[in-house]
């Protein structure tokens, strides 16, 4: 899974969640959000340190069903899905170390 996070389509997120695949994380953002761009840069470093983590990004403008169903309150948001449930949502991109800790705890990398 190494490399940059790729954008995922809404139907793919829905499929992944309900298929019960391995745990994964989704970074919700909007393209014009400065804080979102900063958070994505931090997650690029996290991804380099945890290359096997299943991590995707999703533009909330194209995710009305997922945003409502997952109760995404604002962006940026890093949401973790485990065993068909959204288990944690991180809204504050505190530091690379904090995000790496959350990714390793939730995704087991």
C-alpha cells in the first residue's frame, strides 16, 4: 500500500466498509481548505513511516451519503473503519507523531 494516498469514490468506500476488509483509514478533505492541505502533508509523512497502512483520501464534496452516514462533522477528518464500523474520527491534526500513533493503534502497522 505504499505511495501517496489516493482519492477514493463514494461507492468504493461504501463497498469497503461493508465488505469487512482489513481496517482502513479515510482522510476527508475539501480542496480549498488550507488546514486540510496541511493535514495531508502530515499524513504523507505518516504514510512513509507506515507504508502498509490502508489509507485513502476523500473529497467531501463528492461524498454526501458517506458524510451523512459516518457523521463527518467537519474537515479535515481522519476516520478509521474496523469490522464494518467507524471506530474513531480525528479532527485535529496535532502532529505527525500523534497521527502515526493513531494509525498504528487502529491499523496495526
